[in-house]
């Protein structure tokens, strides 16, 4: 990145603040479950738009795979939890039945 030739201190500080803000926002979005894809304005020029679109599509597809894996993991964990609860409940019922004899 090139700083403008005039008022360089202002622009350097502004760019630094923007980078810090972007990092905070990016982390907040990811903490809420969003998969962040960043596209810079320079990547939208005619000379690079095709590569940029291909990259974004690949990132979206990868994000979908990651999300599906996480869903599958949660589904498995939930099934294991429910299975353990059923076993525990059956064990409690057998103890009650044995006590009542």
C-alpha cells in the first residue's frame, strides 16, 4: 500500500485506525458465527475480477464445508448425550425396580 505524498502523518494514522477497527469487527463477526471474506477494492478491477470471483466462490464453498462439519459434530454430540441420558434413565429405573421388590 502506498501512502499519499501529502499529509502522510494523517493518512498513516487513519489507515492504522482503520486496520485496528477492521480486526475488531472481523473478530466480533467470527465470534457470532460469521465466516468473513474480505475483498479489497483493488481486487475488483477488470484485470483481476475473474480471479477475485473465483477466490470468493472457493472461500464460500470451503466455509460451507466447515459449517456442515460443525453441524455434523453437534449432531453427533447431541446423539451421544441423548444416548447417555437414556442409559442413565434405564439404570435408575432398574435400581428403583430392585428397591421395590
